[in-house]
C-alpha cells in the first residue's frame, strides 16, 4: 500500500468537487446552497466544499442574486407565477431572504395584476359559462396555486367573467 500525503488527497478532493460543480452548472445555473447540498450528498467534507464553492463565487460562476433575478423573470414569463410562489421557490433553492426581496422588488402590483389577467383570459376562452360559481372556483384556484393573493384572484376573475359574458353576448 502506498502512502499518500493528506494534502495531496485534500487537493484531489477539492479538484473533484470543483469538477462536479462545473458539470452541474453546465446543465443549468444553480445557487450556492444547491451546489453545497449536491457536494454534501456526494460525501465531500465541508471544508473541501467551501473551498470549491468559494473558487466558483470568486470567478463569478455562482451568483445567487443573478440566479434569483433570472428565476423570477423566467418563472413569471413561462409559468405565470406570482410573488408569493416565486419567493417560496427561491427559498427552497436556498436563496437568502434579502436577495429574494431584491429580486421581487421589480414586480409591482399593477404588473402582477396584469399577468393574472392574462392567465385568466387564456383559461376563460375555453370555459363554458354555464355555472359562474364553478368557473370562479376553478380560476381563483388556478391563480392561488400560482402564488397570487386571494383578493386579487377574486377581483381579476370577477372582472374577467363579466367581460367574457359581455363579449359572448354581442
């Protein structure tokens, strides 16, 4: 059996951790917390993981603030998520509360309401308007699952239902 100095194995583990992080970042951008979790699951010691992650932060490959801004933009555009849902998703990804607040500052109430109106309009075109209560529950529930407040959801759906009834009447 050959003897390997501890420093050499530590350097090798850091290089392996660094390579793993790079592979994960190639697939998609990730938060520091997500990468730390991956490294922990693979059995990397905390000091090795910290060194690898610090190197990636130093060169700009890990940036939680940038990740949060991109996540908010993408999830609002594609999935129509509201502020509450976006904040919850970012928390599960390990993003700091201050970073989350900064990323969500760009969404004002008018923009959030406008996005909710777009979502309701898309769904409402395919709905039969035989039972307003049923349609109201369905659409308010859809908005609630996407993180919109109940009061906004009810107001948006009520207005949209009235407008759609008027449109179909003409």
